[in-house]
C-alpha cells in the first residue's frame, strides 16, 4: 500500500485533529536542527525546508552565534541588538551624575513630587504668571529662577556622544570581520557565481553562455532569467485558486475536478447576501467553491493570452566550478553601467565581448534564496523611479500624520502620545503595502527600501514632529518629557507583549482552525506569522534614536532603551524559534545600512543637544514689568491663584538664539556654563556634520559615480580550492517563487535539466513546479519549457 495515500486520507478526512495540525506546525513551520559529525567533531546544522527529523532550537540554549544559521542578516541583527543594549547601559551609567543633579536641590530648591516616568529628568517646576494685564489661559507664561545648566552635565553628555560615535565605528569593524569570517567558513553559491545584467534579448540558450564563459574555467550551471513575470504571477494565482478549491472540496474528488472545469460555469444554489458579496469582492473573505471557480475562470483567460509567447533574456546567472574561475572572470570583465550601455570599454578584451560586440555588465550576485525571480526584468532606472514615487507617498503620509498630531495637541496633552503610539503600530503596515508595489530583484533590495521608509516615518513620528510642534517654553515641562518616557516604555513593554501575543497567528491556530472542514485546511492556519527583518532593524533603531534625541533632558531614557533592547532581544529570539515563519537567508546589507542610520542618529543627537543647551530656559526667565498689573482674570487663571493686582511679566532679554540648528552664538543672558557648552557643541557639531556627511553621503555618491564608469569588484580573502561540485548542501540559482500559503516555493523551470540536490528545500518537486501539464495543459512539453527560465546543470564529471 502506498504510504502517500494514508497521508492524503488524513489530510482530507472529515474527522480532523488539532494534534496533527500542531505536528505540522512543529515539523514544517518552525525551524529545526540536526546534530551531525564531521571528522569526529559534533555540530548542529539547521534543517532545510521539508527535511524530516531534527529537533527544535532551544530558547535559552541557542547561543548568539548560532542565530547566524538563519542567515547573515538575522545573525548580525541579534549581534547589533546585543551591542547596542550594552552601549545604552554604558551611556546611562555615564549620565548617572546628570540624573542625580536633575533630582537635587542644586537644580531646583524644591524638587516637585514627579511621577516615576519623570525620574532623573530635567522636568522643571514652573510658576504660572501672566504676560498681559488681561489674564487668560492664552496669556499665561512659565517662569522660573532655577533649573540652570551645569557644565559637568554637558561634558558628560558630550563624552557620551563621542563614545557612541566610537561604538558606531567599532560596530562596523566587528560586523565586517564577522561577515568575512562567515564568508570564509562556509562555501555558498555566491562564491562561485556571476550575474550578467544586460544579456542580448535573444540569448536564452544556456549552452551559448556556457561556451562563452568556459574560457575562465568549467561552468556547472547557467540560469537564464527571462521576462515571463506576468506569466509567473498568473500561474501563481492559479495555484492559489486550485489550492483553495482543493481545501473547499476536501481533497481531489469529483467536486474538486468539477470546480476546475471552467468551461462549465458553477452556480450557487442560494445567492449571496449583501455582506457576503462585499466580503468576497473587497476583502477576499467569506470565500466558497464558486468564488474560487470564478477566479480560476478569469485566470484561464489571462493564461491564454500569455502562453506560448516568445520571451527575451533579462539576466543570466553563471556558476563556475571553482572560486578561482569566478574571481578571474570578475577581475577581467567587471565594468561600469555606462560603458556596458554604450558597448565601449577600453579594458575589456574583444574575446570577452559577448557575440563579439556586447560589453557585458557583470557582477557578483546575491545568494540564490534572495533572488526575486518574478522581478528580474525591471531595470535600474525604472526601479529608481518606482522607489522615488513610493518614498514621496511615504513623505505625504508623514506630513498628514504630523498635521494630525499638531491638531490633537491643541485639544489635549495626552492625545498626541496616544496617536503616536497608534500610528507607530498601524503605519508600518501601510508602508509595507506601499513598498510591495516596488519591483526589487532581490529580497535585500526590498528590505532596504522598506527600512528607509519605516525609519523616515518612525523617526519623524516619535521625535522630530513632537519636538517641532512643542512650544519652546514647554520643552522642560513634565507633560512633554512624560510623552518621551511613554514612547520608550512602550518599546520596552507594549511592543514585546504584542509580539508575544502574536494575535493574528494565535487567532488562526486557536480559533479559525476549528472551523476547518478537513485536515488540509486546518494545517493552513498553522503556517506561522510572516515578518520582515527590516521592521526589526527599524524598531531597534527607533528605540535608540528616541533615547539619543532627548538624552539632554531625559538621560534616564538610556536605561529604558537598554531594557527595551534586552527584552526585545529575547522576545524576537523566542518568536523566531517558536512563532514566526523562517525567512530566506539574507546578507549583511541591512546591517550596513542600519549602521549608517545609527551614525546619523548620533549626529542628530549632537545637534539637538546643542539646541537644547542654547535655548535652555530662554523663554522661561521672566521679569516683572514696572508699573503694569493684572486688571482682569478669567476662571482658568484664577484657579492657579492669580488675582487682580498681580504683576505682569515679560521676557527679561531681547536677544534670541534664533532657529539655526548649528548656531553656537553666546548671548548675555546665558550663564558661563551654558556659554561653554554652546561653544563646545557648536564647534564639534559642525565638525561631525561634515565628517558624517562625507562618510554617509559623499563617499557613497563618489562610489556610485565610479561604479557607473568602472564597476567595482573586491574579493574577500583568498579563493578556496574546494569545488562547487564537491560542496554538500549548496544551492544553485533555481527559479522559484515564494508563496506564503505553501510550505515550499513554487519552482519555475524545467527541473529535468538540473540536479535537484541543488534546490534549497526538500519535498515533492514535481508537485511544486509551475512548469507542469497541470499548469499549462494545452502546450507540448517543448512549448511549455520555453515559457520558463532555463536552468541547466553541466556535470563536471561527465
């Protein structure tokens, strides 16, 4: 008896089991590892998707370095969180004196009974006075003779800033060494591969490319990505329809095959009500067999228009059998985008011009699992235009959000904080949806674009906007600093709790799954929660940035940020090992970008601290106006103890610092300590602005221009002698598409021409292949194969 029939019987049985669903969750969704022995030494290896056996990673026992099993990007994220946690803790320790000063009688003789959230802050008790003879709520002013700056506090803050710049530098050194160590310790497809960015349109034959590059050494794989993105999209949608029909039918039975017969329309016995029609048409909910039958009929019409077309080459991925061959190829053929576009380059030999005339734009590709095969046809300048448009939309959303925060601040001091917290939860999802419309060739490109947008939104939302809209004389008020405290405590408590609750995932597993009609449908609710690494980097940087931005007036924020990073480290680790779907491995690009954003954040901290110190109590030191007294008092002013006959106050000084963020002008009303701090921060602020601008913007621009004309290739370490064909568990550039509802990607190539051991997962390859009779039944085998990107293996042993 075929064991596969027993599995199918369990999947489609009406008597379903949650135990089987949880077993599916444990053995298919969650990451597992298996112990292996190499030359007498035991080590743990992460199981491939679909691989049987193994055990779950331990929550407490999994070491920090072992998180690199999930890819370099994830490993570097946890290392960065770990390092920044200690950096924030050290910053807090350095500023302990400042916290003590703010709570002492030296800062204000009568320390007010402040809430726990304002512990160690510069919150100052102000006396409410009138600035007009007609005293109303709008003419009240905050006055104090205390809360002065202390030179020691400013020096400690300055030392903290310098320490943080050093952390950024050494973090970069550490990440580069870790990247090189991992790159040298494991052989991956990237080490043997090159990608051709501009192949001739009709160069779709892998043999031609193999012959061309064989001059550098033996070629083991050639994958020609063609511009069939529309076909892949439609066929993927078809698979989703067929999958849902199979679930609704409870298996591949008569009802299932009846629904696949789109030549004969299915009709409902009972018409849908208004809510059901709305849910199906606009929400994709409340679906049934007829709904998916109709969707499948629409897809079949689209497939008819796309099938049997002649496609052109978009990119070509070539894998050599040796690292030496790859490096030799890149050294001799790397050139800039402009020479490749103009087909003119002085250093490219004629024999290295494809078909004798095409100067190829080649470079080292991303790892196979990072490639988005459905986006290979979208060129560089088209993607730039897309990303500019989506970033503009993000900026518009940020502006609208700022307007709402400003309007809510007019009615209540607590409403802005509530709205900020709400928008921090909702708008990243909106940003993800916007970014999804971009066509990125790799997952790293997508995540980098997402990271930039989320950081732009969150930094503006949690720091800049409330700083800008807050009146200058309210920056040291308890209400304002309490908002900052609440944001940081939300990062330390609220955000981790929401992650642990995993509301969408638990809703699927504990509630919706019980309405499933068969085991297959129940298992579909146990696929794990999707997530983006860019969002995790952005959340970590937001916590650090808010602590840095307001550190001059709320140094306690360093300790809260350290606590938030510590808690989020363990919560993210738990979610990675027990709740989330395992994402494809990623490189170090997000870590590189995050380090740049961190450097920018430290620079902004320096400039904002300068502004805090230069404007310190500028509008809060008021003097009595001779001979002018209050004549009328409204109810709000009367409640504060102000009465007719009280003196009227005005600013003691006519001089103003102005709005220049880099200004280090000293004015007569400043104390000597304040003047010294303003000079120090002003000079250093300008110096580091130039340095950071050159490093973060100038050098990348120069590098970009250089690469346009000459390209860039820098090998890491020495080439190893191990051949591609000798490496176990190595992957090839096999076209495939990730779909959340399926446990494995959908292959999009003729698998008969490759070695299936070089596919990144284990399972039924035929079942998950779009290049099949089920997907394109009206084409011959030869016609069908031509609709997909060819991936051909050239066995070096033959």
